[in-house]
């Protein structure tokens, strides 16, 4: 049996509403090391977006360096990784030739995909690890000597077909093949954290591209899920990186390969240093309920529903939620009313007062009071006088 751990989308150096998550990421990687010590896998797969941006902060680079030292150097665990759309292939691939000799394989160029690495498991079981870095379709086209490749789907289908063709000529072509890839595969669900990874054309890849691999370890989407087939999977991101990820389980996928290519998998959830939560309600009530909130040390995104003027909402909530990240006001805005309002803008029969009153009701869910209408009408009259002045 061969046991592999699949992880991705660490986004080291990420900030959430201006707050650095490096301590939380370091905590998660410590828990990953504990999982490695417990499961004793034969390889670690990191499917892209190791960093949050192409030029990561020094502390993020140092964190990755420490982790690779703990895994490859101290534990002698083979590590396989690819750059994602947030990474720089050139920077992440620095010294990749030397690192490969030390047990860290970085598939930083398209050409690296043609040199799989053998991983050994129990009782002589073996598998081949392939990796495709995130690059533009044209880069894959150049590597294949093709000028007709324009879309990610076409690029990955043609590249995978070529990889399998080259594999057939190898003496070990009978071994199970495992692929690392960073892409948006059809059949999967997105969230607010993921950015469009291609400009122009469709970014969606058909899962049939990966049909000849025993397991495809995907990165890019932050929700753990399969993509078209059970052996084509996203493990999800290391942490919760947006409000839309609240409630997503975070963990590591353990992949077990037995026999020729029998795949089993299960997810091990990692403890989170500070979960992300969303609170909504009247500001006074939000402050009051904090006294009985046993999890008030969590990261908090809050939205208050008060309709009147509110002063120092962030300060009041920060006093009771020390890890408050962001505060906003909940408005009863109904976007379906916008076309109706836009249609009425050009109608001369609608007064400025009535038009604003309709907008106010669409935005807040409440009608203007008679006092507010009188005050607003005085302001409109005064503005009209100013405009009429020479």
C-alpha cells in the first residue's frame, strides 16, 4: 500500500481584512506535522497556491522553509509540489534541481511534468508522481510544439494525453500514476476566495483530461470536494480565507493506493487556531451577547442591522471581540428593484423626491417618514435654486 497526503491552497502570507494570518498558518502546519507523524505517509502532495502572491513576504518564505526542513530533511518524507495561480513558477522553482535530490520535487516548468518521480510504499508497492504547474495555455502549447492551443481545457487535455503516451514507453508504465494539478475543473463549486485564473475564454477544464491517472490531486478551489469523479479531488484550503468559507471543513486528504490502482481516501480535519465567524444583529444586542460567548476569541466579521445613525460600531464590538476583523451595516437592499428604478430615471413625470424615496425604500426596506420627505424636499428645492443661479 502507498499512503499519500494531499493538501493545497496554503496561501502563506495571506491577510484577511488587513490582518496577517501567518500565526494561524504556522499553527495549521504544526498540526499537519503531527498528522504526518501519526499516519507515516510515503509522500506529501501540495497542489499549488503555496504562497498568496508571486512575491511573498519574507516571513511566509521562512515558514515554508521551516516546514520543508521538518518534512523532507528531518522526517525524510518525499514532498511534491506545484505552483498555483498565486505563485511565481520561477521563484518557487528556485534550486528545484538541488531540492529534488534532497526529497523535495517542485514541478515548476511544463517540461518537469515529463519527468515523474517514483514513490515507494509498503511491501514494494510503487507509484509515479506527475505534476503540472499552473501556466498559461500558450506555455503548454510551446512545450508541446503546438500553436493551436488556446484554452485551459484544450491545453491540459493535450498535455495529459502526451504524458500518458510518453509513459507507455517506460519500463514502469504499469505503475499507478498520481497527478498534481491546479485548475478549475467542471463539476466543482467555487467560493468568494478564488480568483479567475485565466483572462479571456473559459477557464473550466473537463475532468476527462485526468481519466488515465489513478488519482488527481487538485488545487485552486477552497471547498473540499470531488470534481467529476471520486478519484479527482480538491482537498480544500488550509484555512478559512473568506466569509463564504465559514462552515467549510478544513483538512488533509489521505489517499491509499493498493494493488494496480485501487484508490481509497478519507479526510483528516485539522484544528483551526481561530475559526472565522459571522455575526449579524442589532449592535447593542451583539455587544450584550458577547459576555456569554465562550468563543469570543474567534475571528469575527460582523454586520449590524440598526437603521439609525451609529457611532463607533467597530470600537464597541472590538472591546468585546478582541479579534474582530470587519464591521459593516446590513441594508435591506433588493437588487431586483434596480432595473425598475433605472427605467424610471428617464421619465419626466417622476420627481426627484419620489425617485429618491423609491431608492431609499429599495436600499433600506423602509419608506421615508413624512418628516424626512419634508426635509428632503427642502434640500431639493434649495439645490434647484443654486443650479438656476447664473
